[in-house]
């Protein structure tokens, strides 16, 4: 440095250099203070788990109307719901059983049947079942008598006062599939759904929930339900077509035949499939054939067949279902036994609808209690232990089901 070259500084130069050298070394016997550990962040308090409790055991209204299609195209559906409802009704003390009057919706129509039931003194109405009839009933309901409709109104329709809605909603199941994938550590995946409104609704519900939870659907395809070979759609979804095209270009460029095994895209953490049993049994083996058998496959309860010998091709598939089917609660096991005892020739088919009717009966005192004391239940986080799931009631009067999860092993569902 220029200032060190001045004559006045030269005598002090050795001392200055020694000081500089010593400044870079720790003093003998003096250790630098140990690094301080980073301040610990207080852990957030654990989320309060909702209380799961049995349905309320309180008095039922003395006159209940049940509105179902008991003839025509939907007769079988209505009968299954009716039988499940009456199986729960039979559990009541005979001296305390309310009167249940049943109306055939195929003969009456949604608005006419509701008005007729009210005119004949119904104090609580269960039904209708079909979506258009629920809309017709909501248009004439005036809140004087509570109604438990067995389907959801459209999102654009506001429910009148005292008008509750209960449904076996595939969209709710799709949302739970998204939650399950995230909980399992899988945030990025692809979706395969059938062409049409049903597939679109399920995909939209799944995608919306997954996105809100920080995940992403990075690829999607739709298949035709009338086809049995879904290879073209699956190959496109997994980008196996791109792999084969790269191989063809390389072979042409080199002018020689190369050993080749197509590779799927490597960023897929899960596959979400919406399918009914017949299509699910085709899609799962085809995914395995196309090098995707190791990717977790999530779906909805629609894929599961009640026939115990029908699900062998679904091994590894993860799906949600109601306790009634999975025998995952003591109440569900007991309720199913009662229904099968009462209707042994019918109860093995359409079990979901028997359970649906059973829970519809159990919900009646729950809804009456909410109408009588709304302040008590407005902020309640309770879940009702039903046979179709753990039931909760949102501020719009919609009843949602939290399901149990299972994985197919050797054709049988095992709790997951």
C-alpha cells in the first residue's frame, strides 16, 4: 500500500505486520463462543379432532312421510331405500314407533307429493330421491315442516328454511380421494375419467380439492365406456406415445435396430381413476401392462362390486366406502345384520341404498334438534356415527359423509 512506503511509517512496519497477522488468529486459551441454536418455533396446536358420537336418541315426530319412487323406472332404487328406512324404524319400541306414511313419487310428482303429505298432517318429510323431484319439492317447501331430501339441490339453488339434503355424492368421494392422496404424500398426479357429465363432475371436484390442498393434476384423459381397450388413452396419459416416437426417430437417424422398452413419464405420483366396476376391472390391468402398476391408484366407491369374487383384477386399488360395506363399525355390522334378517332375498343387492335409508331414519332427531336449538349446533364440529359414514351438517343444510378407506388385496377390501 502507498501509505506504508512513507519514511515516517517504515520504522513501525514490522509491528504493524505482526498486529495484522495476530488479528486473524484466536488468542491462546480463548475460544469463540459456541454458536447459538436457532430459536425454536412454537409448534402450532394440534387441530381439534371432531367428536364422533352415536345418533341422538330422542323422540321422533308422531307422523312421518316418506316420498320415494315405488313404481316405474326407479322402483328398485326406491324399494331399497324404503326397506333400509323401515329396518331402522323396526328397531324402535313398538309403543313409541311413529306412524310412517309412504308416497309413490312415480304417481304423484315431487311438488304434489310434498303438498299432499303436508295436507295429511306430516310432521317430518323424508324424500324425494330423484334430483328433479327434489328441486320441485324445494320450490313449494315453506319451512313449516322440516324436509330431509335424499339428493342435493344444484349449487345455484338456495335451500328454503328447514330443507335438508342428504346424498350419496360421488363428488364428495372424489374430494376425499384428493385429501387421501395428499395425506399419503402424493401431490402430483394424472386423472382418467369417463367421457360425459358424470366423469366431468367427478374430475372437477377432485381437481378443485387437490388444488386447494397444494397438489396438481399434471395430466388428464377421458375414456369411452363402450370400449374395452383403453390402451391409446392410457399411453397418451402416461406419455408412452412420446417415448415410442423418440425411439422411432433415433432408429431412423442411426439406421439400425435398437433394443427398446418404452418409458412412462417419471413425475407421476398417483393416478386418479373414476370408473364403475366393469371399467375398473379393465383399466387396472391395462395400467399395469403399460408400466404404471407401481403408481398408487385412487378411485371412488363406484369401482367396488358387492360380489366377493368380482374384484380380483382391482388388486392394489385404494378407494373410500361406507362402514356398511367395509364392516368397519359395530353399528354398521349390527344394522346390516338386521336388514339382511328382515329381507334376506333382497338385502345383498343395492346395499348402499339400504344403508342410505337406514341413516335417513337416524338423521330425523338430529335435524329436529338443530331446528329447536340452532345456537347450540351452529358451531358444532360433531360427526354423527352413521352406517354410510361419519355424518356432518353444513350451514346450507347439506349432509356430508366422511368415509373409511380400503385397499383391494386378493380381491377383498382391507382397511387402509
